[in-house]
C-alpha cells in the first residue's frame, strides 16, 4: 500500500464517525488508533519473546523494563496478550480488554496515548457502539515498517493532520513543515561538515525547539544515515501541542531514539533542556504568531539574566515571536572550543526587514552580525508552505565559520527554483525537486573567497 492509498484508507475510517462526531474531532479518534496499530505492528515480531520473558518473572510482578526492551528489540514494549485483531474475538468485553491492552504498554508508549486522552475516546466510542467497528477496521491494516517505512508513515500522519486541520479551521503549518523544504535545510546544515560526518562512528546531537510531529528530526536522521550508516545522530525536541508531541514521541520510540529527549512544553517560557548544547539546531517556528502568553516569562529572563540568558540582545515586537526562537537556538549552539554549532531555521520576511534602528529586531540582527554568526540566507519560492504563500527564507548560522566564510554573509536567491504541484495542498502550490535542492545546496557549499556574495539560482544557473 503506497502513501496515497494508505492515507485514503485511514481517512476513510472517518465515514464510521460521521453523525456521531463533529468533523473537527475526527482526528482525536483516528490519529491515536493509527498510532496504536503502528506500535503493535512494530512489536509483533518479538511479541512472543516478550510474553515468555514476562511469564518467567510472574511471581515477582513482571520482568524488569530493561529486560523487556531487550526482548522487544525496541525502546518500548507491551506485555498484554491482546492485539487489535485478537480483541475482535470478544466483542462484549472489547472496551475492558482494549483498556487493559493500553495499560500494558511501557510508560513511554502509554504517555503517547495519554496525550491524546485516548481512554476517553475509547469510552465515547463504546457508548456510541462504534468501538468494535473501529477496532475491526484498524485490525486489517499492515503498518509494520517493512510494509510502511518510517518516512512514509510520517508523511501519512502529516497528510492526516493537514486534513483534520482543514476540517477544524486550524493551521496545518503549525504542526509540520513540507519535506522538500526540510531536505534542503538539512543539506545546507550538514554541507560544511561533510568530512567529519563521513567518519566511522561519528556522534552528533540535533535539536528542534518547535518539533511538531518530528519531521525535521526524521529527515535529518535519514539524511545522515544515507551519508554514513555508521554515524549516530541523537535527536532532541520540544513541542507544545499535545497531539503533535505524541506523534513525535511515538516516531522517536520506533526509531530507537531516547524518548526522554522529546519533551513537552512552551520552549520560550519553559526551556526543557536548560543545560544542553547541540551540534545542530533545526527549526521552523510559527510564522507571525504573537508571544503574549509567555510575555511575562520572556521579559523577566531578558531583564534579570541579560546576555547570561537566552534573550540578552533585545526582544522583538509582541506580534511575532520568531526571533525569540532564533535567540533560543543560538543559546543552544555548542561552543566553538567544543567543535561549534550550526543552525538552520526557516523564517518569513519579518525578522529580516521589521524594526527601525534601535528596535528589538534591529538590535538582535546587529548582535548576530557583530558576532559573525550569520553564514547565509536563502530566499525560497512562494507558495511552498501549507498555511501561507508569503516569502520565506532559510537562515544558516555557524559560530565556528570556516576561514573563507568569515566576515561574509552569502545571499542566495532561489525564488525561481520550484515546480508546480499537480494539486494544491492548502496554500502549498509549489515544491522544490530533489534536483533543484541539490543545485541550491551546491551553490551554497561552493562559497569561495572572492566569489560574489549574492547568487541567483535558476533553472540554468546565473552566477
């Protein structure tokens, strides 16, 4: 089953919910059921081993978690004999048995369902006589990674979220970034480190402070594995939205990442990694979203900690918090003495052009330039994003620039590097092909002393 067929199949489950649920609430049922089926398909090959191990420790209250994880071959496990297909054998007790099944997941996986308030959904579905039908439907889908690779599964979740966002008039772009944009960002982020990243056993850490469903983290990991399958990329992220956080955490569980490295909360007011520094920062913070809710905490940190905190240079106007995320990422860069850090962040035009001399925005830009951290700005085509058609830019920052880049900022005009989509997805009408991304990344990585700082990238390169 390919991406489109799978997304349409799962979306077709919505037919069972019509009349009993508002269209805006379909996702609250369908997303956790999809995750449940995905997790149990991942565990299916080792389920018998896990149950046998649990039986050995029966008189001791069950096997230690570390032993069960070793048997499952994953960062999580489930000690229940139930599966979704197995639940169908006892329709009368399906709610009771499904509840027990969910409770027998390890704590990391249970939290995923708790964030969806899934037990409440199970009760509602049972009261509406829909629970058996939903279990029956999802029990037929094979979501094992051998059938549906992780990247395809991520795209399916993003497509479902996009559709649910349309139904509820929410903004899909708050939850994830188009994969074509992420791939370009990752290519540029890793470009200056190709030599070190190709070394056997290299270990790096990457962080996204607005992780959404984990798309940026996943693409970065896949890209590095493609470059060097002996490399390890430890992934870290923070996300505010419960459902996006749950999907991201589940994806990291399946990938074998440390689930504790994905944390929930508002990054600007509750830094979940206060003592951590990272090799790479990668993010697409919300475009044009105000920071009124965290105003008190942010202003307090700015006034009390100054440059000892995250927001020392200044604060942007209250209507757009994107530059706060950039300041936060800069504070997370690994120091130059420890190898340095690099950042890739996508922003709209506001952080570039808003604010007169002396304003918060101007002071932030001045501070970045005076420290010579800004390496490049890439102007992207319009209509790339699901929630806006406005101009967007990738900023690349580095606190340990190579000599040929020091004292310079490379500006790349890639606004003509796009292909038209056959069918629009929200505001997304264009995409960057792999060939176009390769060409943009090539122009970026070939910066040389004496070369022009401004480059226009088109179908035929003008340099």
